[in-house]
C-alpha cells in the first residue's frame, strides 16, 4: 500500500524527508519512537499521540484530516519496528 492512497500529500512527505536529514531532528524523532512496539502501532490513540509528537518535533503543523490520514496509514501498514523487512519496506516506500 502506498502512502498516496491514504491521501497524504506529496509536499508534506518531501518536507518531512528534508527535515529528517538534519541529524539533531532525526535523533529527536528516534528518541520519541524508542521502545515502540508493533502493538503500540496498532493502537489508534497511541499512534495519534506519536503522530502529534512527531509533527511537533518536525515543526509541521497538521490539520485534523492530515493527522487522521497519517494514523490510518500507520495502522494499515501493520509495522513491526523490530522487523528489518518491515523497516526496509517503509524506507523503500519513502525514498
């Protein structure tokens, strides 16, 4: 599944990709996600909290619609952060 199918705007993705190239920002986002499990990433309220926190770290104001699109995307991916295969799949999706 592609992020575009969830209505996520390409300009948002491009801005986030550029911001994640900054090592300090990348480290802050990594710290935020440290210890997150695949079960956390299937819990709508936890994912929503992570999306809001990540957006704040990145300085990306999100509308309620964008927030909901991102939450739906994360939940649909069934991401296991301990699985290298899942992480490679996500990396390939956004490169």
